[in-house]
């Protein structure tokens, strides 16, 4: 990575770029308000950083040892990323709330939930159409019934969200569905189980729509960020990182599905400039913990929440135990709004 002086001229910047290219490498130029940062793509051992550092206009030339650089906080010369999707913003001053069912089940179900979560204060609608399931005999989502069923469900999700002013997010479970889903969804979700699927990450990175990447339940933070880099390396920086609980280290936690890693929130915000949200639903696996874990996440600085919600949680085809009602969602949204104000105030002082 080459950090230019604030006063560097266009000619000096171009000279540095030409020098890097002359070694058979590529560049990714980030033009901040204050300074320009030039990222090197390719095997940087081919180039001498000491020589680059001596070029006019160069402030610093640093080999990046970390496996993530385009998403690293050093790379963004100006500020934190705000991912803008239709009228919603992820990473701004207000926590964003993504809500909806685990799975889209029918047209009536998704339209009713969309209306109720929007009234409760949600900003973005979620709903799985291709569901990752442990058992091949469980409901796999409407998408698994063939392309025409998948398109129908995608249309319902998109129309339900947009009718109530919400962008929509749904999971891309496999490469073969990536483009199909991108025709309808505003945000492409990569589920926990696919966090390590580098081909899928590159594929959604290339599509260019915002990507919501969930941490694998066994992944270290470093692994999580290293794999997020696969999306960024395709030139796509609209990445939302989602903490959703990790596996316990010892015998297990028989009281909850996973352990919510709250420390991951400020750590990732220090390491990167990307927004970080929390999914307390899959972490807890039970509806009575969602309020507390949502509050804790926002207090820890999360930029938003993704919560499974259903008008009749017990009727949910999938993950019924963790779904909450739109009324409960409303209480959470009110509560975390207050917590965010206090946390922001003290964090700034
Ligand atoms: C989901 O959000 O629908 C989901 C399946 O979650 P995860 O990938 O975190 O298990
Ligand atoms: Mn679920």
C-alpha cells in the first residue's frame, strides 16, 4: 500500500501508478478527500518498497502483511463506509434494523410480515428463499422448488419490501443462483456456512450489489475479514459484516444456540472501515434473549441488527423458537434507539 502526501500532484500519483504497473502488478486507487492511497494488487514481493518510498509525493510505502488490505482501516483515507441501499443506510449514525421471517413461505406471509415489521420501525426486509439446512429432509426454501418457484418467491419478497419502502436482503446459497437473486434482491446475503466459499464470494463481489457477509460459527475474526477481502478484491466495497454467534469452545452451551461474540464488533470496526451488524436470532436460537442481546450489541457499537420476526412465531416453517413478534421488535427498536444515543454520546467524549 502506498500512502501519498496530502500535497501530492496528479503527475506524482500517476508516476507511482506507472512504476507499480511496470512490475506487472495492478493498482486500486482510493482517492480520499485528504489524500490518495494506492493499493497494490498482485505479488508485492516483486517491487521494492524502499524505492517506492523515495518517489516524489509518497508519504509511506508499506508492504501489507495482513491478508486483508482493501477492507482494512488504513486503506480508507477518509471515513467509515456507509452502505446506501435505496432509502436505507447501513453504517450511519442510526442503527439499521433488518427484520423479517427466517424463510419466505407464501405471498400472504411475506406481505403481512413486511407491513408489520415496517410499522414496528424496521428499515430493511429479510427472508430466506434458498435455505441452508442441516437435514436434506427439512424445508429448503421456496427457491429449491425450481426456477419458476424461485422467481415467484423473489418477486414476492421484492414487491413486499418495496411496497413498504424497504430494500430487501436474501441469501445466495450457491453460485448457480447468484445472478438470479441479484435480479431481485437489493442486498446479497452470504450465510455463515458459506463464509469460506471463496468462489461464491468472488462471484457476488463481481455482481457489485451490496453484500451482507455472515461470520462462520467457527471462524476467527481474522478469517472472517480475510474472506470478506475476496469480495473487496473484486472492487466491491459495499460489504456489511454480520456477527451471528460462534461455537462454544468446551462442552457447549446447552442454553443457547451459539455464543454471541460482542467483542468482535469494536474489533472489526478498528480493523476495517466497514459497517458491522449483529444477528441475535441465530446466535441465541431462542426468542427470550433477543431483546437483551440486541441492546448489548448496540451498546457495543453495532451499526444495526438483523432479527427474525413473524406475526405468529410458532407458525414459522423454520427457526420458530427464535422468531419474535412485530410488537416485540418495536420494543427493541425503541430501546436500541435510546441506547445508541447514549453510547454515541459517551463514545465521542
Ligand atoms: C439466515 O440468516 O437466514 C441464516 C441461515 O443464518 P446463518 O447463515 O447465520 O446461520
Ligand atoms: Mn433462520
